[in-house]
C-alpha cells in the first residue's frame, strides 16, 4: 500500500493542527510549482515537506496530440516505474474534459477494451488519481492552452469500483478543491455490485454521476464480451438501479447505460428490443443510453455501420428512451474509449 501525502504529513508532523493539511491541499491546487511556494506554511514546514513528501506522484513520459490538437494523450510514469494513460479532450462548451485512470491495467477482460488485455498490475493511490487532474492543469498553463477543465470522466484504465475507497477519496478532494462540480464528474463501471451496493449507503460517496457499462441486455451475449458478468447480473442491476434512482435521481442527476455497438453481436433490432424491455422494467425517464462507436482495440471485433447505429438509436428513441451517440475523440493516437493500454 502506497502511503498518501496526507498520511506522510501526519506521520512527520503529528503535533501540527489539522488545518495545516487543508493548507497543503489548497497549495497543491494553486499555481505553486512546489512545496516551497506554498506560502501558507511557515518556512520550517515548507523545507521539511519539500524534503520528505513528493509534490506530484506522476511524471510525463510522452505526449501525443491529434492533428487538430483537440485531443491530447499523456503517458504518465508512477514512482514505481509503472505507467498509465490520461487524456485531455476539448468538449462542446469550448472547455476541456479529462479522462482519468483508476488502476494500472484492469482485471475485467472486456473483449472490446485494450486495457483488459494488460491484466491488473495494481490499484492507483488517491494521490495518483488526483494528480492526473493536477498534471493537466499544469500542462495547460505550461502550453498556454485556453479554457478550463469543466468535466472529469473516470473512464480511463481500470475498473473504478474495484478501487472504491481511493476513487471515492480522490473524488471528494477534486470536488472540494477544484471548480468542477460533482454533476460534471462521471464514474464508469462494468458493475461491481459489492461496491455499488456499498455506495448506496456510503455517506462519504460524493454525488457524482454514475455510468454503467452495459453493452448488452441479453444474458447470453453480455458474458461473451464481458467475462466478469455474474449469473444474476441483470436482476441485481435492476434492483440496484431502482434503489440508486430513488436515492440520487433528479432532474440533473440521471443514470447512464453505456452501450458499445459491435457489428453482428449486440446491434441488431432484437438487441435493441431487449435493451428497451430492460430499461422499461426500471424507469425510462431517468436513464439515458449513451451509444458508443467501437474503437479498434484487441481482437477481431468490428464497429457497427452508421446505418446500424442510426437504426438502433431510432428504435430506442421511438420507445421514449433518451439516447445520445457519443462522438469519439483521439482514435488516431489510440486515445479513444477502450484504447488505453499504457503505451505509446
């Protein structure tokens, strides 16, 4: 277990008042370039912290940009030499969305995702999750990139609900010390019900939006493309979704089902009808379906054609289901959904 900066601080300075760590956090999210520039600290504390506690836990190894400079991917090296990827994308509001990782690799082994082919190396610490945001803030200043970071999606490498506490604690820090509100943060999960059930009762879990990587409403198809699917997945998801919407759902706080369209696997009219039936068994007005074009990753899967995507979306809309079609960014630099694999 990698100790957090806060744990190191409390170990090194057990007699300092509690507000000192809040000053440290404010410094981390300021334009300071190191502990010596955190003016809220007395000089003796700045020198000691500079010596024993790292300012940032990730270091850039490579940067790749699309030709239009609208998507930028970073390969970040951690203190133990392992690597993760994080992505900065311009969004429709002329601001920026960052896609951050929660694990080095992933154990879910989804057929459409390059990260799953890596296997799980380890969990990211709270600091390593937070520092992806801090890295991009520093990068924007350094490169003189205009526009604020307005959205965060935890959809990079890893399964966030398999690293529940570190993700939760990192999100609470981001909600408190940045101007990105909780409804502008989305956490995507394949469905780890031990964590999702705990989330319903966890008073420390922030009110961020959740997205369930569904990708099929057919109990025979989903396990083929998502091997982590338990036998009672759909019954459990139905019950959990109802409970979640009862507790969290409102006009601005909907639940998203993500659905990658794969040619001949989950994009047929009968697949759309199974999805419609499943959603109507819950609550069609507080669930949104985000259809996602498949981005080439591992294996021999193929993306649905535009005609297939349009037909699938039309069936959902005709059934009174709010449906969007995601615009994928960064395919040319392997930075799109499902393509992150910790390598250039």
